[in-house]
């Protein structure tokens, strides 16, 4: 990518106590033992190989076992429409470096909001204080990890101005209003960001990444006979401006109208325990909340997760395979490298019903004596990395969608979710279902809405009795929260049948 260094310097000032500080120009990297690309990223952050090694040496001077530097520069833009007018637009710049030090199972961390040597060394000394002895670190040679190219960009968001975005937003608004005379209100948000990452650690690993991310979301309100209903549609990818097309606008408008209008016919089912069929796509929230978090290795390392003693054991039927994948091209959860400089991979968590891997960062991988899985993720340079999901999905099974529906005498089919949460210890979960159907004698009958389904993750996984061959990734604006940090993710599922869950509805 063209790093546009001079433009970066013009925009990349860091606000400190109300004043604007422009990073000073440092010596170029020419002649140092790094590739041209690595030198370009160092030039972008105004550091040299010697600076990186000096900061790491300072971070390790108290005898820590390991240290790393995570440089980030993110430019974010958001534009929104309300009351048929584009009435809000803003941009934000995030810039700085996080310095992490590990000593045993303890972490020291500090960050600087500029890359001057004074600020970085001050942060390094703060992070180093987690250790208590004296030590001298001998810099290793640079081991460059060349990132793969999972984000195919035709037009960078940095090359797009707001007037180029507005026609798509207004067109989406107009098409939703024109599609149904019951539409009373439409809110639309379009967001894009571009992130530059530079990573270096005490093992000599040097890597970088250029990360685009965008989403468009529309919330539609309709009124019929004094009754209001609303629904949200969204799409999100790691793509450039080529993401915005007339076909995308047409598809979102159609989905917004159909998702909202069908709610007028829906009602709540009777409450109780029953069979539940999860639709392909957004039902992947079941994996993410009920199972994925419990597979994260920090919870298992601390014996918090219900799965902490289940490695290598059978936890589901033979046809159940669960994956966390960071390599889906253009996917919201995709990463060329994670935030610890580890190349991402397709990690099989449950293979033919057997638990085969946790979701690892460097800390948990060392504890379990396994390779990191490329799941060390952080919200930004001000936060430490944690084991986090990327795109979590179940692979195809041996059954057919229609076969699964036909097998249910009395249950529900859940199609559209808005959120969910899990108690990691026991694995208990609850999901809010926006829309679905009652299943009676093998057929979808009455539409239902606004219900909770409640269960236990390990039990629900064991109770999956059928899995279809129609696996689908949901490309909505999913953001995963953990320890106060949010990161973009995606999820997916084929149609699956769960033998029994508790459905919140109408009593009697």
C-alpha cells in the first residue's frame, strides 16, 4: 500500500493537553537490515530499527521474559442520515504505541500517544516495572513475517471524500421509503476505517498490516394501524470503497422492508422447553456466545471455563465440527496477522465432535505448550491483547434443511438475532430472537418475534441432533465485547436442530 507519509504527518498530530504535537522527522531506515516494506512502515511511524531495539531493551531491563511493541495509526470516518438528511459526519485519528512486558504469568503494560523516543522510553520503563531484577537484552536479528493478503482493495477509503459516499446513503434511504408506504423513519450509518499496524517483539519478530474495515447499517421503522415495528439490516467487510455498489443498496433496501414488514404478522409463542431449529447464518451467535467464549484459552487456563477439563474429549455428535477462522478473504473478522504478530489460521476447535483446540494468544499457547493460533487481539494500542474470536462457524453436516424442519413435531425455528450473552463459568446463555416461526408437525406456521432462548452451552452442543449442509456466514456488524474491549468478528452456522432449549414466551 502507498503509505502517504506526508499526508500522514499533516493529519497525524497527537493532541496532548489541548496542544497539537507533530512527530519530529527522524532518520530514514535506509541501510538498515529490514525490507523496503518494513522500512516504509517504520518511516510511517517515524521510528528506525535502532529505536525499536532501544525501546525493547528498556522494557526488558528489569529482567522480564518477553516484550513487544504494537504501533497503530487508525483513521476512522462515520456518516449518518436521519429524517431524510445526512446530518452527521466525523473523523477520528488514533495514533500511538502499546508496550507489553511479560514476567511469568504477570503482564506489565503502558502506552504512548506519540512515537518520540522520550515518550516510548517512559512507557517502556513503566511496563518494565512488573519485573524486579536487572537484565541486559541482546537484540536478535530481524525476523520479518510477511503478512498474507486477505483484503483485496481496489479503492482505499483514504482516497474517498464524503461527497462520494452521500449518494449511496441517500439512495438507500429513498429506496426504503419507496418500497413500502408504511415506512415512517429510516436511520442509516456508514462507517469506514483504515489502520496501519507495525509489530516488533523481543524474539525478533517484525511484521505489519494494513487493515480496512467498513460497514453500512439501516434501521427502518414502519407503522400500521398505530402499531410500530423496527428492524435493522447491515453489511460489513474488510474492503475498500468498491464495497459500495448499487446492487448492495438494492439488496439492503429489500431486506430492510421485508424484515420490518413481517414483524406485523408475528407474535410470541407459548413459553417452555422445546426443540429449537437454528437458521443458517446469524444463528452463529449460538457458537460465538454459548461455546466460542468458553473455548478461549485464558478462561480455560484459569479453570473458569466449563471446557477446561474437556480437551481431547467427546463433547458433541460426530457430525459437529466447529471452526474459528481468521483467513476468510474480506471477512469482518479476517486478519493477515493478529495483534501479536502471529499469522492467522483456520483453527479447528471441535473436530467430529471432539474438542481439539482452544483459542490461543501467546500467553496461553506458552502455558499449554502449543503454537499460538493467531487469536491475540486488542481493541487498540491502549489495550493488551487477549484470546479473541475472529470468524466462528460450524461446518456442514449430513442433513438437509427441509429434512430438519420436517423432523420437528412441536418447536420453533429462529432466524434473526440481535444479541446474546453467556456466563463463562457454568456456560449458561441467553439470546434475544428478533424473528422466527413456530414449527408444527414438520411445517413452519405462525411467525414469532421478540423472544429469549435460554440454555447451557456444553449441553446445547451435546444436544445438537442434526446439522444441515447449507453453512452460511453472516456478514453483519457483529462486535465482540470482552474485558471492556470490542473487536470486529463474524459468525456462521448451517441449519441445526437442538433437542431442547427453554423458550421465553407467553405462559398458559
